[in-house]
């Protein structure tokens, strides 16, 4: 019996030793995993940015290359406690070229900002811009089929013939893959443009005046907006619509939370008044006695 007890005791000792070895191995593996995660984190590109807010204040944020513009917008919503409307956006302003544009929600902000020069005077604004998703909120305003039909009716035969060109007769003005579209500001004064309703197509790395920048002028503000919106859709396609749907969902969720908080606040406030009222009545009654 003693021999059996001794064997059992030895077996338990070996099991304890094995368990201890397993624990040490697991602890070592965890340390290696943590070290690798830290190395990976160290490789992530980070930038400190300054965002100008709608109330003329500013916020300094640390952003990294894993974050999209949408992620940063959500962070700013939390910090600013604004209404989370789909019209809020991050907006780029380049004072040297007098251009500005929306940062699209899916864009990688660190990647874009890395192309700015070190002495750049460019600014990032957190503002409401109704034009950002106007094409999805009011698509009927962008339907020009009737106008095209009327124009076709008025066209002369020779004008129609001039449209029947082969691909060899056509030249590519620009490809949208490697450029961003911007609104130009005060170009009538700067470049003697026919109007101030101008837009610009340029590669994001170009931060100073260049022969590779395309400047275009429109007759009025609405036509300029149509061109810019059309180019954004041509460039980003369904991604832009997906961005809009995500913004709508998040705005709706934020609105529901806000309404719920208001209801709870009113309920709490109402209860407080009721209690105060009872206390007042009791106090007066006691004074009367």
C-alpha cells in the first residue's frame, strides 16, 4: 500500500512539474507575442494633426495609417458632441494654390497628409458642407435628362455629324485615378479666369503651382458643383455611396441615443420637480401647524 501511495505521489509530482513547464512555456509565448505586437505597433505610421473646428477653436489629434477619415470623424463627434449629421466632413484647404476639397470618408488621412510638404500651410477643417452628399440626398436635382433632350432637338445636322468621331479622333484629357478634384477660389482675380466658378484636377503630391495642374472654369456655381460631383462619382463609384449610407446609419444611431438621453433627462428632471413640490407642500403645512 505504501508503494502505491509513493507511486501516486511521484505521478502527481510529475504532473505538477509538467503543468509548471507548460505555464512557463505559455508565459514565454505571451511575452514573445507582446513583443511582436509592440514591434508591429512601432511600424505603424502616426501623425499629429491640428483640426480647425466650426467654432474657431482647434483640436490636436494623433492619427495613424490604420484610420480612415470616417474613423476620425467619429472621434471628433465624440469630442465635440455635435449632431453627427451626414454633412459634417474633414475639409482640406490649400492656401498656396487657393484650392479646397472634401476628404472622402474612406480615404486614409495619414497617406494623404504624408504628401504635403514640411512647410505646408494647408489646413484641415471640421465643418458642415451640404454639398458633400447632396447628390444622394436630392438626386432629382442632378437629373439633366430633360435638358439633354432639348439640346439634342435644337442641334443642327452638322453639329450631330461632328459628334460621330472615331476613337482615333479623341484625346484623353485626364485620368481620374491619380488626381483629386478641388474647388478653386478667387481665380478670376488670381488667374484672370472668366468667372470665379472654377475647379481643379491635380495629383495629391503637387503642392505648388505646376504645369501638370488642370484648371477648368464654369459659367455658374451650380454647374461647377455638377462637374465636381460627377468627377467624384466617376472616381470613387459605389464607394462614395457606401460612405453616404454609413454616414446616414451613424447619424440615425446618434440621433436615437440623443433622443433617449433627452427623454431620460426630462423624466429625471420631472421626478425631481415632483419631489421638490411635495417637500414644499409639507414644509408649508408644517409651518401652518
